[in-house]
C-alpha cells in the first residue's frame, strides 16, 4: 500500500522544557514507548524518513507534541510556545516539503490572538496545512481552569479557520491536576490513552458540534484521531438521546443529527488504533469518506500501522490522497 498520508505525527521543540512543553520522561521511562521517545520526537529527516520510505508513507503531517500551548496556563507563555514551535516546525518541514507538512500550534487563551497566529502561519510561514488543538486550554493561577471552544467567545477563531480553509485537528491531552485527583486517582492507568484521552476529547468535539459551530461556519472541518475517540460506535445512542423535546436550547441545527456532519465537516483517522474490525464498524457508521489513515508516531509504530490488512484500508488512503490534493481536507 503506497502513497499513504499520515496526519497525526508528533514532533518536539529542542528546548521544550524551557518553554514548559512536553518532557518524554514524564510519560514513561526511556525505552517503554517507541525506544528513545525523546530522540524520535526531535528527529524529522533521519529514522523517521527512513521508516516512511520502508512502509509506503508518502507524506507525514507533523505537529507539536501534546499538550503544547494548551498545557501552559500562562497566556504569554502559551503564546510564546506556539509562535516558537510554528517558526521551527515550518523550517523543519520546508527542508523536504515533498515529504512533510505541518499543523500549527495555537494558544487558545485569547480567541482573537489565536486567529491572528493562525493567519500568520497561513500567510507568512510555509508548510502549514491545518491546526492542532490539544483539547481544552489550561488557564488560571493554579492551572485548573479549563477553557473549551464551544463557548460563543471562540466564534472569532472559528471564523478565521473557516475563512482560511484550515482544518482543525482536536487531539487529546492529560487532565488537569484537579480532575486527575477527583476522577483518576487510584486508576491512573486509565487516565491516558486507554480511556481518559478519548473520553475528554469526544466530549469536547460533541460540545462543539451541538453548540452549532459547524452550522455557523459551514466550511469548517474538524478531525479527531484514534478511530474517532469512541464516537462512531455510539452514534446511534448519541443521536437517539439528543432529544430536542428534552433539550430545546441545543444550538445545533434542528434538522440535523450528529452523524450528518461526518464525511463533510467531521473526519476521523486511524492513529494509534489499528483494529480492522473497528475500522469496518467506523466505515459502516460514518462512511469511508469520513475515515483517513494516520499513525501517531513516535508513540506508535510506523510498520505496525502500515500493515495491509483490508481492501478498505487501501481505499481510505486513495480517497485521502485525492482529498488532500484537491484541498478539500488538510
């Protein structure tokens, strides 16, 4: 299977710790995830590219590793991290723009400033094809305030993404200290990619959809990874239970269901979830046009993600390549 495009692939700033960014040792000891996770995050044109060549990955879209600016509660600090990462990532991908592209990072403390930084990346930097937002924005003196983008105040940001045609990838991140203490203490093993990441991101995505954001901005496209963060498998129950007689103030268009947005404004990727039965279920629920290939490197293995298991998987890649070439999605 050739010409694969991978959309959720992590990279890190060399001086991430100084900016309050991700430190690989905070997630797991060295060697537990992908060998030398720190080195793999920094590498672009070495081992990463070699494995792309060996496994038929034509283009890799890179983004700053989670939580990025969303994990920085200080507004000025989050904005500095975003602009620094964007400058450095643009330079890195433009060393080989036929094989790499990028998603820009944004501080979401101020929706207007977020839109301005997106426009700077779009108009003044090179290599960007979309945005990555790592779930909610941490804020407040203790970092426990959570800013969500279904708030009407964020319409100024969504308007910019809609105008520029910049897809927004909503990626997981760790919970705040307060939420971790209240919900995950004693079950920390479930707080991350096994369960907690998906449960937090799917709430945020559904919040944005049901707030009517996609209706107000019909050119806006949202992407989530990990086979849809559980949503495709719950779509019947989600739509069945969002009863308008019970929730008359829900701002989503009254003539639409959540499932109606998939394939036109909402898309999922296979990042970090390489189950063929799960893929078949997702395709059955939301359609092949809503499903795209991805890896989640270096947290996941490029060879493992690239195994040819089904004809449907090959169809996803062909369709995704056509979408990308046309500019309809990233």
